[in-house]
C-alpha cells in the first residue's frame, strides 16, 4: 500500500540522513522525498512516499518519533489531505505534433520559456495527473527532459503536524 508520510523535524545538519537511514536499515525504498523549511526557520517539513503494509509503516512511524531531530510524524494515508507535485518539463515542439496548449488542456501547465526550439513547461498537480501528462508528451514524441519535486502534502482545516507533539502525546497518556 502507498503511504504518504509527513515529518516535522529540526532544521539541522544530519537530520535528513538519520530519517533516510531508518528506511534504509529496514530495507524500505523512499519513492519520493521532499524537504524544506517551514514558517519556523528552525524546523523543516519532510514529505515522503513509500510502500508497505499498514503494520510495517506504523512501526516505522514510531521509530521516526524516537529520532532526536523528529518532532512529529503524520501518516496521511487514508486521511483527507491535499497532495501536489511540481515538475519542470522540457519539450521539443514538432511540426506534426498538436500544439502544447491543446495537449495541456485540463492540466495546470504554464509555458516558462521557449528558446532554441525547446519549450520549458511548469506543471502543478497530483502525481497521477503528472504521469498522465508525461504519457501524452511521450506519445507525441515531445518529451526531452523531466524534473519532478515529489509529493508535497498538507491536511486542510485544523489537523496536521504539531510543534508540540510531545505535549499532546503526554496529555493523551
């Protein structure tokens, strides 16, 4: 089963290595990984996608919480959450291909630059939408280069990661 896990952690050297090491030690692959600072510059938000059974991922989440740099962990799988991916896509427009604007209809795609016979596109949407758009470009023989961010997620409303996870866990005990 696909799991989307969001981790709030200290924005310190080595924190990402410790999280990735935990997955590596258990023989789990991280399909996508995205990390960046939050509204608090001392903290980072890491979003990763992995595959595994519910029980195994629960165990990994508990192990993540034991890492010194990790503040909170939220497995968003099955919960309401918004998930987006950013991609930069370089294409070669062919004389016989449909216009990229036609191919991009229904997707959040913007032309960033058009130079030297190559067009650079910006895509924003779900990973599934990106896969469908890339397939359209591949079928047309237009795809030259692709760079994707991996999933970035957040829960709507008041739920989500907490800076005070320790306090909430103590109160629940």
